[in-house]
């Protein structure tokens, strides 16, 4: 059971994840509520932290950033201060779209977005490799996106 969420809350989250610009009236219609109760629930979901924010999905390739590179990063040390220092530096790199601490062979997995291979080469040489403590990088270039979801599988949650 998802703590504090009922079936209608999950429907609201699913609709907003797909259509963040939906009107409150239409949202209410889609989840079986009138405007005011729907809006009240959305505000409660926001305050409880289930809705982390609102955004728009951009076409990265159309914007001139067609190259997605997934980079496994291994650090020399996994001490708390070394991890924190790496994370702080990565947050300053606009090319890094996401960064995950990992288990297994590498310490982090980055998704890096660049216009071309030359730009990626420069990113590695000028931004990523010089970070103190970086021991090894392993890069994989995505050929094409097959699936990119904007929301977790809310239908699998039981309220």
C-alpha cells in the first residue's frame, strides 16, 4: 500500500505526469471529482512532496543536443568526503543531465548530453577527467532512445 495515497490520488498523479498543463476542471473530470476537491488534492500532494515540481519535456535533438552518452565513473576512493566532492563537481556541469550513485563495478552513472563527439571529447578532457579522485571512465553512446518515461509505474501501486 502506498502510504497516505488512495486510488484518486494515484489517478491525479498519473494524469499530471502525462499532461502537466491540464486544466483543473478537466483533471477533476478525468479523476471523478469536481474542480475544488481536485485542486485541494493536488495542493495536498504538492505539500506532502509527492509532486516534486512541474516541467516540460524538451526535444533534445531538435535543440541541437542529439548525443546521449552514458558514463560509468569509478573513483579512487569511496570515502564519504570523496563521494561528496565528486557529486558537488558534477552538479556544476551543465552537460550532465542525471547522475546516479551505483552498486557494482562503477561508483556513478552519468547521462551526458552533447551536440557531437568532439564536444564529448572536450567535456571529458576539460570537465570530467580533471575532477580529483576520478580513476576510470567507461562511456557508452546511445544510438537511439527507445523508451523514456516521465513518471514511475503508478498503476503498479495499490492504494
